[in-house]
């Protein structure tokens, strides 16, 4: 029997990053490849306590089926945290999802017909490229400058009939770039002008360690699209709890799509997360993460200054978990990967983040998951590998 | 801004059952509508203990991102449980999913192109109809007799170019029907003959309270398709843990689709479930569920004999959670619902389980979630409502 797979499966592949992570499972390898938060900062004891309380107080309801929309108390807390940061978000406009990755799948389901023009950043988030690819859109990419997307390219893409724009305006994965206030406003104006739907992914927004918080693009749009959030980077990813904010017309379709996808997000996971948030000050916890990632980022930048050739340029993130390095033209970071792995250091070559096959001379470095000693050793090794190519 | 939703959203709707569940949230209503396991039988204390051990022993790794395939230890245990029941299933062929509902979404993603002919049972499982509908197939339905599908109709559908057949051979939702051994073999032979892929959904297989266990259709197929399992009915649904069994070529595509859908199933939920299974004898627990549901089913059948008009025929399930009632021709169970709800008893009208809009005179009754007293009271009320129509 030969299987007759759907046509869409011809265009999607396993995540290159997840394949790399298998190679880097070797504990001798210093890996800047993953996108993992630092597990040393997970609030294990507090989650343990929250979990005990859930099982002893609401055990059987926490183990039962639940509503697709998500735990009402959890949605209230998420709403309250937005309000505290200056954005009015009604709990009824919040859909709890199985990680924020699921929002991308749900948005693709409800919005993308085959051949629709979807605008993404170049480089762009790989998980979004994967989710959207399943629904066979035509990707249109816009260059990402140090302060956000190239506005001329963006307007040209919108003029050309784009249906939606997906972006990560805060400390983007993979580049670490954040949109300036001016670009946020300009992007919102273009979205409104051309009636393009915006999917704003914001898993890292609260992980700012330099500069001032900026309002979401969502907050500047007259008719906002979908704003995505997640507990993965501010609490722990193992719960798989994210959320989408959307107005009623979109929300109702997202609920239908989620029912069909997995009925609802884990009741147990939601109950533990809710209890954790009710009994702990998560903002204090986030401060610890910020301080730690900020220091690790600083060390990485400093070590790059010391051990990388001057021809290598890098982004200088104000938050998040990643920075982005650009090698001289003609440099192949895929080849560098093979050399570096022999010297027991890993990163992610940039090409998979470009749907047009470019980005050959770029690479992504994760700084959230390595302490100062590891970062110094790893960057030293990586610098050595880069020099071996430039000789 | 008017939103431009994808074409597929024109053909799918909110689950009618989930909407009904909102109506029946009133505690005065005796509900046979839900598909809920009895929460009184959830192993709350054992899960609490398992959870404490997870947090104290492997806390930070249980909170971290994990592999798409799922927890290796959990997959081993699932494999071992199949082997014990006589089916060789390699752990590497098991993909842990976010409930077994997700398998239907993943299968739809990897197999269904718009317009593909998909065969389902009539009546059929609503969650599958929803998942598949998102990918715009053409549904072909085959009648379900007391011992399984009508084989002539099935062969005609296969001959006509069906791509896949989805079925629930054990104690089907909604009908409670199980396939006889002969029909299992005959269905497998037809699948092989016409090279049709089989998706065998088996959430209730271990909940048999009468008769002998029968091998899966999967076990009789030369080239088996996808076998779906779940902890929702034998442990607790709140974890959202199911699993798919598939051979490598299909498995690899399912993994790609799952990466794009939600990266992986909750690490915490998997860790707790694994620990629960390692430290408890789940088969003893399942015996308790079986005994309880068997008794509840018996009481319901007995009460139906007492309080329903003789014109109503019912299925006599050997396991699972549902039985199916057929009223005389011309009877509208949607109208009955409105009358019954005033008398504070609820059920699910049968029509949503028929993609062809038939089944108007049928209804589904859940017996797993009502004790004997409630069952007697509820069936008495429902009988009264039915009689009011037959007068």
C-alpha cells in the first residue's frame, strides 16, 4: 500500500531546529542552538505547591473535560495583567490555547486559503512558517531593519493584496530585533489603510532587560487582529499554555477551530497555572528572569567582541532570548555548523528562517540557556571555527 | 474591516453538543447529554501523589519543552499495555497527542485534500466530523447495524474511490455499537482489497463490561493505518493525553503536522501520567470503572423498559458510555429536547451525528455520568416527555 498523503505535505518538512536539537543532546556540546528558557529559573517549588492545592481542593474538576475557551479564572488573570500594562483586554476576548504555537495553527485554519498572500518578516519565526505552510499560502517577506520592518516593502506587499501580516515586534525570534515606537505606529497605519489582518506574536514582550516597554502594534490598530501571548517564557513551557486575544467575530471562529483541533487545553495544566498566579507574584519572578537573561546577553556580546572577527555584525537585543549574527557575504553558516559541532559548540544556521532560501551567511545564537562560563567557552570555540573559514 | 475568513470556515460550526452542555450546566437538570466520564471515579489521590513525585524528583525537566514524539517512558508503558492485550506495538510507532481528538486533526492534515472521499459511520462521531470538515472532504456514510457497518455499502464506498475510512469499532460514540469478530475481519479484508487507509479510534475499548474482548480491525489489516488511543476514559480527560499508533511513513508525517500544531503535548501532564502508571495498577482502576458503568448501563436499560413506550428501540452496549435510542419514524428528537429540558432532563438529539441531515428520530443517552437514582429519575422524566409526543 502506498499512502496517498495530502498535497500540502509535499511542501512542509520537519523543523530543522528540532532536528538540530537532537544532535546537540550530547552534554559535551555547548549549545546556543535551542530556544529553551533557562530551566534553573523555573518556579518548581511554587508550582509543586500550586499543584498540591489543586489536587486537594478541586481534584476531580481539574481532571475533567472543560470548556474550549479556557479556565475563566485564568482568563481573568491574563486580562488583569494586560490592564496593568495599559491595554484593555476583556477576559471574554481571551482564548486559552495549547501553547501559543497552536494560535498560529488556528489562525491558519480560519484565515488561509491556498495561494493567499501572507506577509512575514525576513528572517521570520520558523514555527509560524511551519504552521502556515500547512495551508499552502504564498509567503511574501519584508526585510527586518534594526528598528522593524522596511516600510516601503511592507506597503508594497499590502498593496499587492496581502491577506495577513504575521510578526514578532518584541525581541523577535530569530533576530532579537524590536520595532521602534514610530515603526509600530506606521505599521498599524498601513494595516488599517490596506485592511490587512495582523497577527502579533508576543512571547518575549515581558522579557525586556534594556530600554522602555513599548505599546503593542495591536494597540495602535483601529480594527485589531489577533494578539498572541504565552506562559512558556515567563513561567514554564512544559504546561503548553498560551492565549489569543481577538474580537468576537474572529474569536468565535478560533473557538470552532480549537474544538476541532484538541477540544480544549489541559484542564490540569490550566488549574495549576491559575493557582500559581493566584498565590505568587509572577512579576517578581519575571524580574529575576530579565536580570539573568540581560546579564547573559551582555556577556555574549562582550565575548563576541573579543573572539569573533570584526567582519561579523550582530544585533543588540533589548530583551528576549536570541541574538543574530551576520557573516560576510559568501559565508555559509550551514558549513560552519559542521565545523563548529566538531569543536563541540552549536548554533542555528539562519537559512531556515528565510522562506526564499537566502540568509546563508546568518546565524541565530540563544543566550538564555547558558551561564557566563559556558557562554565564554562556547563563543571562544565558535570564534575559532569562524576564523578557520575566513583564513 | 470585514474579515476574510478561509473558505473552509463556511462549512463548519460550533459543536452542537458543546452548546448543549452549556444549557445543561443547571444542576437541577439530569443530563444524559454529556460525554463525560464519572468524575467520582477519577484517581485524584494517586494523581496527587504522582504529581508530588514529579515536582520533587524531575521538576525542572517536567516544566521544560520536550520532544514532539512524546515522553519515551510513557510510550514504553503504552506499548507494554498493547502487548499485554496481544498486539505488538513498538514504542517508536507511538506518538503522544493532545487528546485523541488531536489525532483526527493531524490525520486530516496529512491525508485530506479538498473533495477527497472520506467514509464514516452513520451515525458517526461528531468530533471526527468536525476535524475532517476543516479540510473540506466529501463525506460518504455507511449504515451501522448492530454488529458493525453494512458491508455492501462499505464496499460500494471503497469501490467509488474512498481515500480513508474512520470508525470506532468498540462501543461507538454515539451509538454504543461494537463490531462483531466477523465484521472486523471483513472490514480489514475490504480495506486491503481497495487500498483504503483505516483510522481506528478506540477510546472506549478497555471499558467492556459484557462479552469478550475482540481484536482491533487494525490487527487484521495487512497494511494498517492509524490506531488511536486515549487516557481520557480510563484515567482522566483533563490531562489531554492520547496517542496514535502508526507505521514509519505515516508516523513521520504525523510528527511534522504535530510540530506545526502545538510543538508537543504538555510535558507536565505526560510526566504525571507516566508516574501514575509506574506506581499504580491502572488495570485495577479500569475494573472499577467497568463495573460501575456496566451497572449504570443495566439500570438505564431496565428503566427504559419500564418508562419508555414500546415503540422506542435501543442498542444494548457491551461497554463504553453511550446507548442509542430510535423513536418511531416521523418523531423529531430536536423537538423532544425542548420539551424534555422543561422537565429538567437532557440528551443529545441524533441528527448532528448524521452528515446527511437524517437521523431525526434518534437520540444519544450517556450512562457513565449518572448514578442509579439519577438514572431512574431522568429516564422517568424523559419517558414522560416522549409519551407527550406519541399521544
